[in-house]
C-alpha cells in the first residue's frame, strides 16, 4: 500500500472541511442522512469510532487555522 494513499476517513475529513467553506446554496447536492444509514455500512461501533476521530481531527484543524 502506498504511503501517499489516504484512507477513506481522511478523504471524508478533507471533504467535510472543504464543505465548511462552501456557500450553502452550492452544497444542496450533499444528501442529508442519519446515523442509521452509516451504522448499516460501517457497523455502529466502527462508525462511532470514525465519528469521534473525525471530530478530533476537525478540532485540531480548526486550532491550526486559528478558528478557535
């Protein structure tokens, strides 16, 4: 596996950070789904772990950017 290849959660984090700065009128293509949808895909424990890791990464990125 290549060192430069991102895992899915990193790609999702990158997308989420970019979406924070999109004009709300331009992000209507992003579907809104509940946690139950992701529980079916990843399993409840895995998704909760991914979600908490994403929150931590987002917090660190906001601190790095001086937004908090």
